[in-house]
C-alpha cells in the first residue's frame, strides 16, 4: 500500500490544459482509488480537482509531473500520462 | 484571505453633501447586492450557511445536467458544459468556500466571491499562459452561476433584508432606483459610493431627496473596496477614502461634526416663512418620493409638496398597481400633508427610470404620452386620485406635455372617470397643471396657460431637451448647463406668461433647489420653488437675507449677457460674495481649517 508512482509528461495539445482537457484528465483520474497529484514548477495540486489543475500554467510544450499514491498507482499514472501524451485526442 | 490593504483616496462627483463613515457594504458589479455579512448564531449558523451553499451547488449542477440532457448540443459544447459541471462540484472549490464560511463566519455569497477572487489572483500569478483568459472566463461563468443561485434567481431584492446591523456605506457600481428606495429605509446606512457617474439623473435626484452623503463617479471603487473593512464618503470634497487610517478617521469624525453643526444652524428657523429684506415672499415646497417623506419635508420647512413622483413608488411591484393601491397611497399622502397643497405627478416612466413593470426604451414615449397609450396602467391612477381628492388639496401634474389637446384629453378622462365613480364633486378640489419640460411646450406656453391652473417647470428635462443632451453621457456634460442663456430666458418668459394668465408657477427641477439661482428667480418674479427637503433650509436663508432689488439687478445682468460661461461666472461670483457663509467654497474651506 505504501507505494508511489510518478511520471513526467509533456503537454502535446496546442491549447494546453484548458477546461475541457482538464475535465478529461480528472475523469480518468477518478477511475482510480489512489491519490493523484500534479506538479509543475514546485506547485503541487490535487489532480482529481479540475480547479486545481486549471490553476497550473501548463501551456503547449511544458512539462509536468504526475504523482500517484495508493492502489493501482502505477496503472493510474500510465493511463494519465498516455492521455496527456496523445494530446487529449484533440486534433493538432 | 486578503492582506491588509493600504488607504486609498478616490475622487468623484459630489452628489449629496455630508460625511459618512462605516463598514464597506459591497454590491457586485453584475449582481446587485452582494453583501459582506458576519453570521450571527455561532457554529450552527455557519453550518447552516454552508448547507445553503452546498444546496446552491447542487441546484446549479442540476441545471447544467438538464441543459446537457435536453438539448441536442454538439460534442464540443457538451464537453465544455461537462467541464463546467465538474468545476462547479470540484472538491477544491466547494472545500475552500465551505471552509471560508466555517472559519470566517461569512455569508455564502461573500465566501464565493473571495474564493474566486483568490483563484483569479492565483491564476494571474501562474505565469505566462496564452489561454489564461479562457480559464478566467470559465471561472467567471461558474462564479456567476453560483451567485445567481444563491441570490435566488434574479436578484438582489432578497438582500435588502440582510443589511448589516451596524453603520455601513453602500459601495456599488451602480444602483437601481428600486434598490435605492429600499436601502433608504435602513437605519444603519451612512453614505453611498458608486462607480457610475451621477450627473443629473434620476438616481441623483433620489439620492438628494434621501439626503445621505453620496459620491458618484468613483472609478475603480469596487477593486479598491475588496478586502477593505471601512470607508469614508466625503460628500463635501467628492472623495471616498477606502481603508482610512486611524488619524484620518478621527479627522473625518471631526469634519462631520463641524458640517453637521453648520447644517443644523440652518434648521433653527426653518419653519419661518422665507421673506426677503424688502418684503418679497418666496414659497418653498418639497419634492418627495414617498408618503413617509412628508414628515421630513415638514421638518426641513416645506410649505407645500411641490412634486410627488408616483412612478418611483411602484418600482418594486411586480404587477401594475391597482386603483386601491393608488388610492391608499394618495390618501395617506394628502392626509399627512394636510393642510399643505400636494402636487402629484402622474406616471412619468421613461428615461432612466427603469421599472420592472414598465420599461420604455423610446426617447419620446414618456409622461402623458405613455399614460394615454396604456389606459390599463393610467386609469387606476386617475381613479385613485379622484377618490383621494376629497381628503386634501390635490394638484395633478401632467408630465411631458407638448400640446393643448393633451390637457383637454386628460380633463375628459378625469370627468368620465369621476362620473363613473359618482365622485364629480371631488373635481372641484383638483387643480390641473402642466409640466413645462419640452421645447414645444415653451412655444405654446400661452395656449397651455389658458387650459391649466399652474405650470411646473422641470428644469432637468427642459435642459436635456432644449440642449439635446443625454444626461448620463459624461462626454456631453458641459452642454447640460443651467446657466445657458436659452434656459434662463425660457424660465423668465414662463414667469411672464404665468403672471399674465394669473396661474401658478413653480420651479421644481434641480435648479429650484440650487442656491446660486435663488436671487435670480426672485428677480424674474418667480415666487414658488420646490426642491429636495435637504435643500430647503439654505434656500430659505438666502431669501431672508436677500433683497428683491438685488434679484432684479441680477436679472438685468443676465439679460445683457450672451455667454453661458460669463453668466455662470457672474452668478457664482455675486452669490459667493453676497453670502460668504453659505456658499460651498467658503464653508468647505472653513471646515477644512477646522476639521479634516
């Protein structure tokens, strides 16, 4: 139980982490029971909170860290990282 | 939440003189009243307020879900709505608002505002981000939704009940007349500070009739008051001091004392008639908005009610007032004012007098024109007036008259309704007057004089229509001048005509209560003025220490002067020299030395 997983990702979609992208991210994160956080430039927010994510400046090309703690954390981080890396299925 | 703010001094237009100090009571720009309330009743009250917030969240979510379910929306729009829904129920947001309510003991609306304000600051500080604006707009949408829901739909009305229980200053972008009339009844309101320009608007008129210190046109007020506890409204200098320091507060309390004493001096002999040193009498009446102001008018020395504006009292109503509504108010009015004469003006909707019942956008659809067009609205008023006429001295004033036919038509309606009510005998108690405020009325004044018992000059509208000036527009304000030769000559002509036809004449607009014109009016032969109660004591003072001959001399100078600027200079200089203790500049300097 005391595990932790993290992964650094690059924002691929042109609009960055805007409201819609953030909502998709949160929905995906909510599928997992583990705690998920997102970190950028020393600021860490709850990744299951859309408001939290919106408060991060994460424009196109910037990098951020996804950190998960708890059950299936590895799986969660992988899934979330994939979502970011594919640019939230947004047409580029 | 917000750190200690520093003192800020803002400059605006002085609308009502006097000094007010108190807590900031903030009304948001977009929603009328967003108060800053401290909850009473301990932890229980806080828990209850938090539940009210959570219910509002649920209600908003339901609304959003319903929109998503019911309408066939493109995928794009749906995903935005879904994002908004998630923002709304977001644990960070609801947690922070909930904590703010519980920890600070403030009302839900204020908690929402401060949490969103902090988020907006965090967002702005999050670094260069080219989609920052979009995010801020999303936040705004959620904030607005929550506030609307908390405020109970349309509005602010519910708020008037939740005003603070201690001295407060109302701070807002602008105010509707209905908000203002409710606020005026509050015991703790000490002043009004608004961002919107005042100029000569109905808002200004009502503010003057209420007599609370007021400063308008304060740019940036709402930004400054956020996070501030206290504010001073200085209606003498036209300033607002946000977050005053302790020494400033002391100085303002002192200045207020000096001013209040100064003003009280005028009240000592206010009940005496206004007769000049050489025996010319000036009759002075009051313009009022509600029957409860009759007592205020009497206290300030009014000899009659020169203008009772009926449209304002119905602004809060959702439905068209009935004959009974009208009757009850007019009866009360005449009864209270007896034996004073009471001039009741029939509905004058239009201009900036917004109302929920009737709003006319058209430039010329006002006053009697509007009344004729909507008999369902007008006839109950006429009937109420006829019934009330038995209980006092009633004058009915018709606004926006531009033709003799309109007077005749009104008389026919009056007769017909009296007959229907079997109250024809009441008609002998009623005098009928025409409001002179349109250029057309000026040119046919002699014809109108044959049809009516009196003229009432509405100087605000008269200047507006003579000069073609939109009153609210700051860019045009230099053209809105009471000193324009056209305006002064119009008044002088009307005075002549009224005398020739032996009918009454009273100046009831802003100019009537402006002490700079009092002597000149005497010189013109005008012997009746009606004004905000608060203006009466000073005007009476001027009449009493003046001479009719001085007025005539001023009139001659006026007739020989062609420039608006020169006229203004002459009048201001002459009056300030003659009455150094009365005119503003002199006594403001005086107060400055003594007090603030």
